C-alpha cells in the first residue's frame, strides 16, 4: 500500500512539474524546434537568444518591477492587517465580536468577479488608476488569512498574554516578540501564498492600468506578441523568468516552514 501511495504521489508530482520543466526547456529552443515533427522535449541546439529578445524587444523589466512592487507592498500590508485583525478577534472581548467576525468570513462566499464593477468604479472615482495603491487596495482584507491566523492564535494559551500584561508588556510587544515568532510557520506560508497570488493576478491589474509603464508582468506577457508569428521562444523565456521568483521563494522558505512546524508540534 505504501509503495502504491508513493508511486501515485510521484506520478502526480511529475504531472505538476512537467509544465515547468517544458517551459524551461522551450525557453532555449531555436525557432525551428517549435515546428519540428515529431515535437521536441529538449532543444536541438540550446540558445540564449530568446532571453535577450524577451528583454530587448519588450518592457519586460518594467513589467517585472511593477509586479514585484505590487506583490511586495501588497503582501506586507495584507499580512499586517490580517495579523492585527486576527489578534484582535482572538485576545479581545468586545460587543458584537463574533457577529463582526462572521460578517468578515461570510465575504468569502462572494465571487470576486461580482465585485469588479463596484471596485473599478470606486478606484476610478478616487483617481487611483495607474497606481500601485489602486492595484492592491481592493485585496488588502483577506478573510481566509484572518480566519487561519485566528485559529492558529487560539492554540496559544491566554495565560501567556495575561502574564505579559501583569509584567507591563504592551499588546504590540507581546505580538511582535512572542506571538509572531510562535506563529512563524503559518505567517510565512500565508505570506508566500499572498505574494504568489498578487504576482500572478491578471484581470484586476488589466482593468485599473491603462499606461504600459504601469502594467504588471502577467498583463505585459500577453502584449509581447511573439506568438502571432509562431515565435514562441521569447514568450517561454518570459514565462520562465516569471516563474523563477515564486520557485526561489518556495525553496528558500520550505525548510524554515518545515522546521517551525515540527518544533511547534514537538513543543505541544
């Protein structure tokens, strides 16, 4: 049974990883390899020309910079709001707390596409189109992040906070010096998810940006135009460049998350 499970997991992993491997391989294809019969998996003669063209014949650098700024700024603000909100709903008792939390969680049932028109009208009225704030402002409150952080914070005994208050520790200090380090695993996981979600967002940045200099990389990728001439190499090169930050973030944070989770459960 274990061997069957391992085999299934391996096959499933290959299915998930294959598009990434092919994108990396195709980014080194010469133009003739895309129309060769039979289809090729690896380049006949690897070339870096696709990467040079992707950067020289488009504003890919600017698109990447915009995506990094939106993702980084959005993630910092998202996580800050989510952590403070989850802390409030966990350690403070106030009238209507549960009802307010239920209203926030209920917004998870609303499809994001149904809010596009209202969000766009609001952002345009505030004259925030073609700005980083306009791109990220409608996605700063994330109910799933608040819910998950609150559930994790609830595993921390309230006696810690009571003892800290008796010692004259402020809520800010308790949050930053004790609660956040304890919750490092879930915070890092949610931060990576937030960064990748904002980095890969397409529809909303397309609606609120009109200037090419403010386009994000997902929008800019569709404007490269190389595929119109069956010239796919630069597009695959751009896709590979686009995948790299997410893969690096996942690889860099995988071990700290695993260590933090194992330490957390070992301490229970």
